[in-house]
């Protein structure tokens, strides 16, 4: 296959290929080389969500104070103090932690605004994440009136407050739906070669560029297909061994590489899922 075709003068081949995809540190790249960039929630939506949660907490505290005032006529002051402290812990720490754990990252304010807290890798949060966020939230939101949370979210690229930074989480728009194009199919003439080739070293960003190039093939003119395909293969070739059969078209070779990469990742995920299920059954027994 040809790898000598180059881009127009003054435009290096690498820059032509890089134009097809830009993967930032905030992008999540799946095994099939698709960047999943879950957009962080806007600061305005987060403030509105936090305001709703704050109102809910204040209402619960006012109800508790009313109960304490009535109970104060029938109990001693020490017991009343203990009950008040317990209520503060329940309203400000236990309630939000339980709510976000059970709803997989949603508080009442987030449910109203269509937001959700996720891990930095976009997975659902656990009790540990929810507890860390709530614990630090008591200080940065209630004790310090929310100023540290506001300024931290303002300067952070993902809008993280201090609790998110400590827990390794951020807030996304839950109503955002990601639409992905179908993955490239394995070219039958290259299937045997691709499934025996080593492509494990292929960087995710470069695989994403290949994926986007293949998705744009129907809209590209023949000269551009060849030029960009050759430029991409020059970058991909060092990560593929053994080399493809002589005379194989660049687009077909690139499709075979990302297709076999996807197949192997799917097989790995299936093995990991089977292992988790087996361990779960053993624990249940």
C-alpha cells in the first residue's frame, strides 16, 4: 500500500490527520476509539440546583427547630442539645449523602435542573464519593456561605467545587444524550491479518482520528481520501505489527485496525463482566 502520498506544500501530513480529531484531557475515549465528552453543567444551572438543595435543607432544619421547641417543654436541655446536633448531621450530611448514593448522583436540586454528579471517568458515583462531597459541602457551602464553592467552580474547567475536587467527581447535564455513528466494519479480505496483528499500542487519540476519517469517507473527494488516508497510515503504522498485505487500500487497512481494536476491547469487557458475575455468585453462596 502507498505511504508516500503527502499533503499540499506547507502542510505536514501529521497536521492534516490531527485536524480530524482533537481529544482534550476532559474527553473520555472508549475502547472503540470514540471520544465521550460529557459536557459539564453550566455554573448557572449548578447555582440554581444548589439553591434548591439549600432551601430544602433550611426547611428541614426549621421543622426540626419547631419540634425541638415543643420538646423543650418536656425534656432537659442536655438531651435537647444532643438531638439538635444529631439533626444537623442528618440534614446536612446523612440526607444528601443517602440521596445522591441511591439516585446515582442526583440531589433534589439536580433532579429539578436535569443534572447529575458523575466520577471523573463519567461512571456513577458511590457512597464514598457522595459522602466526601457532602462532608466538604458542609464547610464550603453552609459554614463559609458558598463562596469557596462558587470561586472554585468559576475557575475550574469542569465547574468543580472543592467537594468535587476532593471526591474526583463533576456535575453533568443528565438530559444530554450522546449520539454516536456506527463503528466501522471489518473488511473481510483483511480480517485474518487484523485479528492476528498487534494493535495494542495504538494511542486512543490517533484511533479516534482514524474513526472520524472513516466516518467522513463518503463526503470526501477521492484525492482527499487518499491524501488523508496515507497521512494517517504513516502515523498508525509504527503501532501495528506485522504490516498489512501489500497493495491493501489505506482506508481498508485503517478500518481493519480500529475494528479489531474494538473487537478485542469488547471481548475484554465481556471477560471482566463474567468474572464479576462469578465472584458475586460465590459471595452469595
